[in-house]
């Protein structure tokens, strides 16, 4: 039976088990998960938070992370500025990035979600408003959501991955994990 771990990766944690190439020790998955033989199914940037999945099943790992399977990933994204419908439409149609046009995203403005506090907190500028978006994508390019919001003029301030396919972060606080299946 395959092992599947759902992990709420805190801000600042590297999405791997070892830290190569840093003079100072940075937090990694091994600071939270002690289960030999499991590997991340996809990545989540050090400065992003939320759902990471780890498994010992190569086929499941591929199904989760390979864009050809089009597994939807749901992100709750705090962006700088008051996003106009025109910018949302651009994201919905696909955004041209340096590595090509993104697939269309499902995007909507949402009320501020009830999330844990981030440590450290985001930089708040009193003169610049911000808002929250729910963005669903089915590919997983490097820093894709951040690059997409920046491309439409709204840099990402905070990014939390909430779902991967049918798997959810529900009930997990930062640093907590559970096994599924």
C-alpha cells in the first residue's frame, strides 16, 4: 500500500529533505517529517505556504505533479493592489510568461480567508491596498502563480496552496501532517 502524506508546509521551509548550498541552516522537510522512503510530489517555493504531498509511489507522484495529468491546484493568494475585472480576465485567458502562455486559470476575488498568522508577517503598506484571490491552475511551472499575478500588475504578497486535486489542507496547522489512504 502506497504511503501518502499531506503536509502543511510553513513559510520559509525548503520543499526538500536536505539543504544544499547555504552557509546557514535552513528549515527543510526533515525538520517536520521522519518517514523514510517518501518524496515530494511537486514543489512549493520556500516563500509559499500550504499543502505539499509526499509519497513513496512513483506513479502517484507523477499523477500529482506532471502537467499532462492536469491535476487542479487551488491557491489562496494575497496580492498587492485592488484587482480589476480586466486583470482577472487576463488570468482567466492565460498569461504570457517568459516560458510561454499559461493555461487559462479559474480565478475569483474572495474575502480574506481565515488562515493562521504568517511568521514573519507580510509587509503591509498603508498607501497600497491588497486583496485576496482564489486561483486554480492545472500546471505547475516554477513560481507560476507569482509570475502570473505579477504579469497582470499585482505582485503576490502571500501564497497558500489549499488543494491538490481532491486532497485538502483542511484541519492541518503549519508544520502538521497526516497520512491518507
